[in-house]
C-alpha cells in the first residue's frame, strides 16, 4: 500500500493500464457464471452459520485461550468471506480484470492479502496453543495464560499490517476466476521480466510454513493424545477418560479448520512451480474461500457448546416471530450443517464439470479466432502464495 500512497510514480510504472485493450479478450471468456453464483450462495449460507458461532465464541472468551484465537480468526474470516464471496462473484459476473477497476481491485487485494496472512498466521499460533495445552499444560500457562494470548494476537496483527504496507497484493482477474500477483495475467504473459516484478517469495514461504508446520504439529498432538487416552483409561477409568474425550473433540475441530488452510497452501505452492490447468486454479480459489467460510460448519457439527448457544440465539429471533420450538431448532441446526456439507460436495462436482466446459469453450474459441493478446490454455502463474 505504501507503493500507492508514497511512491505513486513507481505504482504507475508497475500497474499502468495504458495501451491494454480489455476487450481484446471477449467478455464471455472472462466470465465464470456458475462458479460466481455458487460462491455468492455459499457466502450467504456461511454468514448465517458464522455469526451465531462468533456469538458463542465471544461468550466463552475467558474460558480458554483457544477461544480468543478462534474469535480473532473468525473476524478475519468474516472480512475475507465478503471479498472472496460476494465481491469476487460480482467481479466475475461482470468479466472484470485489474484494468477494469484498478484502484478498487488494488485496495481489495491489499485487504484480502492482509486478512489471509493474519488468519493463516493465527492458525499456526492456534496449532502451537493446542499442542502445549495437551502436551504440556505448564508451558501452555506460561505462553498463553491471561493477557499473553492477546500479545500473540497483537504480534500476528502487526505482521499482517507489514504485508498491507510493504508487500504487493493479489489482484482479481475474471479471465481465470482467481487472484494473481501479476495484474496483466492473460494479457502480457510474454514479458517475463515484467511478470518477475510481481513475484512475492515471502508469500511462497508463508504458504509452505502453513502447509508443512500445521500437519506436523497436529501429528505430534494426535500421537500424544492417543497415548494419553489409552494410559489414563487403564489407570483412572471413565472420569479422566471423559476429560480426554473432550480434549479430543476440541482437537478435531481445530485440526479440521487448520487442514483447510493446509490444503489451500499446498495447492498454491504446487502452482508456483508447475503448470496449472483451469480446474486446479478454480479448486485453489474455492479452497481459499472455504478456508474462511467452512469453520462454522465444523463448529456446529462437532461443538455442542457452540451449537447450543447458536440455538438459543436463533430461538430468541424465532420467538419474536412465534416460530419453532427448542427441539425443532436444535434439529434444524444439525440438519442445516448436514445440508451444507452435502451442498458443498454437490457444488464441487458441478463446478468441476463447469470448469471443464469452460476450458473446452476457450480452446474452441482459440482455434476459431486467435485472440490479440497471448492466451495459452495452461500456464504457470504466480498466485497469492496461497490465494490465487
């Protein structure tokens, strides 16, 4: 952002759209209509699920340092969901590329990059927190008791602000339904020197860290938890075993949340070094979106406390309109979570089919009439080390 604010001449040199004809690539090749509609619908569903989950997490902030980190992650998720859901869907429906709305897309890219860095870094902190909580409660109190968790969150925010100020952001391109560091992707791919100017190696390092350390930490945690459960069940019976079961449920929740980030980081690191087809680009984009949108589904499916608090919140709303009963709302929450899981699976299949059709249409159009700008059917791009 400092490039735009304090070195605007350099910004204009790098991001100048003069001489670039957006319509040299037809509008229909810059639109992903099914994917855009699906993204917007899922975004609306995830907001309905996430808001009551955040209410429950907020109620229990003092109970566990884990909830403080989850609440912080939730804030970043809610912001990025708006950009990756509604905003991305709108841009794709209009066939926008960077030069369509340069300033708007630039600052949106700054925001989405910043909150992704904050979220993925907080995810690593959460994994470290869970590891200490189960493996060594004494060290957990040393590092995370009281206000010390707040210091971790502040450090995470400062790191994210560094990205906002000094690192080039990702920018949306309707040509591939994704976010790229290169603002002219699909138009000026032949200028490799220009493309190299937008490479952000720190983003690759960030994604490698998320993809490698999260699974490693949780693998160690799983082994430790498994050993403790077996040992305590033999020595102390059902009471201690029940406590370990509660720890296991908490572990499963944060593990699943972190694994979505791991999947996203892994795909994007792969695409830094290998050719990426359109289906993989779309998969990466949806993985990024679900990294921010899917956590409430996990919370409601596995966390009884969050599910109960959400039920009570909706009960208050329903009672005002004389709708439903307690048991009915509880069943509805469970059914809604299952429906979302099924809906996501169904939409994934639909999206893959749509992407294949889109690629075939692009290739057919290329054979009939070569575009003015160079447009290879597959290419190696630099994405947001994680976020396309």
